[in-house]
């Protein structure tokens, strides 16, 4: 089990999101009041390619442990600044398989759809930040550490301090890929 550290939302397509006391997740849509709310894709570049594709990026989650890692590398980043809706701790989000259910608080359920692809906007926040959230494993494969994306399966209110319960899908597990 993990814990929710922060919840954030922005009604505009600005890069950062504002930390709040609570957010409401809406089943099949995303975060109430957030610019990425909807059944179809809301990410601007993806809308330009095909506005009818399903929105697999309704909720963006980042693990607070990434902020600790970035702090060691002298990047001062706090919840919401990298555009995430939910900051967690105690769950290795990047290692979860596709289809994992994250039960947040009393009612909300987010199904993990894939990895967030970091973009150059991170460098506008802090020069060099994009490179800092990318790594390589021992075989040279790229590791994207900028969080995961998901869709809302069950709505509910999520607050800092809420418990995060992880429910893995049945095997075989599929590793996360970019969405």
C-alpha cells in the first residue's frame, strides 16, 4: 500500500497544475475541472493527429520518490509542477504492469494505461529536467521516470493522505509502454 501525497488540477493546458485539498475523479472522464477531462484525447498534439482516439491519459500520476531523486540532482520540483494530477509515495508506479488498478481513497479506481512520455516543456520548468527524468537500464533500454497515465474506472474524491491500494491484473503481465 502507498499513500497520496498531493492532488492537483488545472482547467487550462498550462504545464503545471495547482495543488488542492481534494480532487474528484469522474468515471470514464478523468479529473473534474481538469483540461484533460474527457472520453476522447485532450493532449493537444494527439488531438491534432486524431481527435477521436480514446483518452488513455485521463489521470497523470507521479511517485514522490522521483522528486527526492531529482532533489539529489539539484532539481527543486514539487507536486503539480510536472503536470501530474496525483502524487503518490510508497508505490513503484513505473514498475506496475499495464491494467493495474489503483484504488485511491474510499471509492476512486484508476486503471493504469501506460507511461507518460516526458517532453521538452520540462526544460522550461528547469533546464536539464527532461534528461533527468530519463535513464537507461543495464541493457541500454530507455527508462521513462516522469510518471504513469491512467483512466478512471470508478469515480470518487481523492485527498492527500488517502491510501493507495494496488491490484495487479491477472498474469501474464504486460510492461508499461508510452501512451
